[in-house]
């Protein structure tokens, strides 16, 4: 009977230690994930500030991309939709994966970038140009495209402005889904 009690006591200690270890791993993992999210948010806000500076360069230089391409030579344009947060540089890489996980400056970021399909001509001369961007829950990147589900918003914001290499383009939206 005494031997069974000792064994039971050892088993309880083992299970308590095991549970403690599992909870410690969960706690450390959660802390790491929280740190990553805070770091990503900080990096995104830094990128937003730099985008504002780049936008000023764009306006002051009459839509010349010399300074923008010096920052990142993958920059091929700028997209703006009035009354939304969509006001970003457009980049293009040699594949469609890189800018899913990198910002417009080439830094690793879960926000990614607004980027053109690598099959499209960088001068926007194709009949169909595909632009990609994440639908972020915090309202950034292409999240505001969801506003087009409202007929009133669609009617009040019928176009997208794109600037590239000194050329201004106004794309008229005819359909959303």
C-alpha cells in the first residue's frame, strides 16, 4: 500500500511537471507570436511614413520616378483611390511570390506590397493589368476595396488613379465582385 502511494505521488509529480512544461511552451510561443505582431506593426508604420515621404517626392517631381526607383528599382507606379487608404507604390518582381511577404522597400513584412503580376508589362501597356495586394484586417493595403460592395460607394468612387514614369492614368471601374 505504501509503495502504491509513493508511485501515485511520483506519477502526480510527473504529470504536474509535464503540464507545467506544456504551459511554459505555450506561454513562450504566445509571447514570441505577440512580439512578431508588434514588430510587424512597427515596421508597417515605418513603411507608411516612408510612403508619405515618397508620395511627396512624387508630387514635387511631377510624377518622375527617379527618386522612387533609387529606393527600390522594382517600383513601377503609384496607385490611389480617393477616400480610401489605397495610396501606395506599385512594385513588380520576377515572380508573384516575393512581394506577398515583402514591403515596397524589400523588407520582410506580413503586409506585403501592392504589386503587378510579373507577366504584365511594367509600362502598363497590356490590355489587362493585374495588381495584387493583401486584404488586411487593420484596414491597410487593399482592404478598402471591400467598400465597393456598397452601390453608393461604387457610384461616388468610379475610378482608380495610377501614375507611372511620368504618365497619369485614370482607370474607370465598371464592375466589382
